[in-house]
């Protein structure tokens, strides 16, 4: 990386005839979705599993159980499912990011009742169905969209890969609510079950994806491959834990950090990178809450022949590696 100050803080554009400098390419891990392969550093290939993780993944695959990964933010937990999906040919990973407002119903499907009422009103004139020769039938499927979990539970020849991210951020009841769905591998959409049509096409969580739901019930033929991540901020009920394969991400070592940086940035045998790795590890061991992508950012910007002068480098390092608050 060659450090170049594109922004100078003058508010003055280049003079006439001076070409505006083109911004540099982003770091490999910051390529827009779908363009990771073009960057040459797909996270699925650059990720380095820590000891024991491969066995945990294979145990979950054999037993058809969700894999619950617990560890610090930025330790690579959410990248595991992408690597699994690429290696096993499971297609695009479905992603359910959990917040305190997340519900099981939203993850299964969403029914736009107001949108359907509005569409019905547009099809009527003075309370009567329009008769202008066009088909204005009531297609309820247009107003039902499956969520990431609902899409993962559709029948198919191959299991889908699903990331349930930061499950510890959920409402207290959500892990328990998941139990029945994960055990049965199926769910009902009551609005479709009550409809007079037996087969209704709905949208899925995949881009432009659709699927036919029969009599309001969806049942997977292969249990999805599920990775749940947790930052360790809360405990889970025993019935939920019993149905998961659990793996705690161990403390990072200097060797592991060096392997991670090498996987993303190639040869890093220079003193600046070694110092950054050492300083980052010291922060971790001191209990500071820092993430691996912060280390990657610092190495990417500060190493190389054109890195800033020592004072500026120190200032940038402090900015890039500052703690994230509570771990």
C-alpha cells in the first residue's frame, strides 16, 4: 500500500486542466458483494480455521445440528459458513442478522396485509371488481416473502447454508422459539393455509427467487447447514444448547494472527507488520476489545515503502487500533 493523501482539507478542487486523481482500489476484504472473486481475495479462501474448528464443523455436518460459535467480534466467526458453502457447493449463504427486535416469524416469512388491501382497492370501482377485460385476480403470493430461515427450510436437492449472526443480541425467548422449527425442519404460513388455492408462488430471500408453497406448509428435504454466532454476552437455555454443536473460539496467538494477515495481504515479512501484530496481540491480552479487521486495516495502510513518517504512522495506528468498548 502506498500512502497517498487524496483529501487535503482545502475545499479547493484541482485547477483547470488538472485531472482529479482516481481513488485507490479498496482492500480485498472490502470489495462490494458479488465482486470478491474479482478482487482476488475471496474470504472463503483467505479464512484460516483455528485448531479444532474443522472438527466442530464436520461434527455439525454429520449430526445435522446447528454450529454455535462463541468468541470476540471480528474473530472470523461469520466467515466460517461462507467457507463451508463454497467448499460444499451450497450456493449463496442466507443471512439472518439478529437484533433485539428480531422475531422468528420475520425470519420465516413476511405477509404484507396492507399492501394486499391496497391492491384490492385498486382492483375495484365503487366496491365492485373491475371488468375491463384484464385479469385483476387476488394473487396473495405477491404479498408473501420468505425470510432467510424460511428460505433455508425450502425443499431442495442440496441443503442451504444459513448464518444466524449475533444470536446473543436476541430477545430472551427467541432461542427457545427456534427449537421446534429446527427440530421439524418445517413451518406453516397460516395466510396461505386458509387460501382457496392449494399451490401459491411466493418470493424467497434470494434475489428474484420464487417457490411454490403447497397448502401453506413448507418442509425441507435436507436440514440446512446453520452457523450461529455469539459474542458471549449472555447464556442460553439448556434445551437450545443441547440441540447445537458448540465451539468456543480460543484466544488468538501471534502465529494465528500472522497467518490471517498473510492470507489477506500476502508476504508480510517486514518490521512494521511484525510490530503491528505484536501491538495488536498486547491489546488483546490486556483485555481491550479490538477486532481482527482493525489489524488488517492497519497493516494495509501503514506498511510499505511509502508509509507515513513515524509520527504520522503512530497517530494512524492509534486511530485504527483503538478499542471498541465492551467486549
